[in-house]
């Protein structure tokens, strides 16, 4: 089973905004090459840090409301939410070491 899970416009509030721990949201689309490149890295991060952070994916093509609400214009965009607020935003596909460095405050 995948360590990352899908969220939608309908489930975003419950999955992300009301979550107990930090949530990394991967805004992506099936046609996006860099999104596909970063997906396995996010899967590894999700598996290795499951107790510290949730990693969820939101398909921007299928879920335009949340994408519009947060002003997602480029993908992949990775937003970290804590207590329902965006506390970090990473745009573009980063290699795993850089991504881990960006996420370090949440992985502690």
C-alpha cells in the first residue's frame, strides 16, 4: 500500500486542514513530467516519516477548487500545512536531498 494518499476538493478539509500533524500536499497532474519524477521521492519520505508528517496528493485537473483557493499556478507545488495554515511552499521538483533539507523543520 502506498504511504501517500489521495485527497480531493471534497476531503481536503478533513485530510489536511484538520489533521493532527503536519501535512505535505503534493499538487500534481498526470501529464506533468516533473510531478512524476518527484512522486517516488515523496513516497519514500512518506514511508520514512509516517509518524511525523502525512503526505497527500491532490490532482489539480480533477480538483480545481482547492488548487484555485491556494493559488496553485505551477506544478508540482508542495505545500506544508500545520494547523490548517500553509507554513511552507516548494514549487518545482527538487532532488531528494534538497527536499529533505526543506522539510527538515517538520521531520525533526
